[in-house]
C-alpha cells in the first residue's frame, strides 16, 4: 500500500516526512499541493479520513486564512472545500495518508503508524530485549 504525501517545497516538516519515508523504505507518492492543488473531491476524501473534520487539516495560522476572513463556525463545509481547492495554502502540511490512516504534520512518534506491523513488532522486541539487560 502506497502512502500519499501532500507537501509544499518550502515546508521543513514536509522535507522531514519525505526523508523518513525514504529512510524506512516505505513507498509513497508525493504531491506538491502548491504546484498541483487538490480538487474538491480530493479535499472531501481527506475530510472523510479526519477525526475532527476541517479542524484537523485547516491551518488557522496561515496568512491566507486571515486574509480571507474565514470563520470556521459559520462557513459551510462546501464553501470551505471550494476555498481549500482554490487556496491550497489553507492546508496544514505535510498530510500523509493511506486507505486507513491520516496524519497531519510531522511527528516522529506518530509517523511510525505507517511502518508495517511486522517491522513495528520487531522493533518492540528489540526494545524489550534491551530493557531486560
């Protein structure tokens, strides 16, 4: 299963995520969302993977968020989806996902969820062995 990685070239966390996937030999498809913005359907797909909806993927600290005067409490979901498709810099980055998992932002512990189960089990065994010494 290939992980989808949505990045922007100027984002340090995006570079860290890319390096992590390469270092762990996990297949991924990278897409610079600034160069290739998401369609409305792709934004909807992301939203379906979130636990907290737009709160998980929208960067309220982005300059464009303030310029557009977005109020997440009053804007409709469809309006927000259109805005995200038009202004990809509204999204937090990087966004990593597969069919079952979604992670927004680079977090060294949480990104491990993309490791194959067998690899995670082997690493846990190594940790247990070290602790037993």
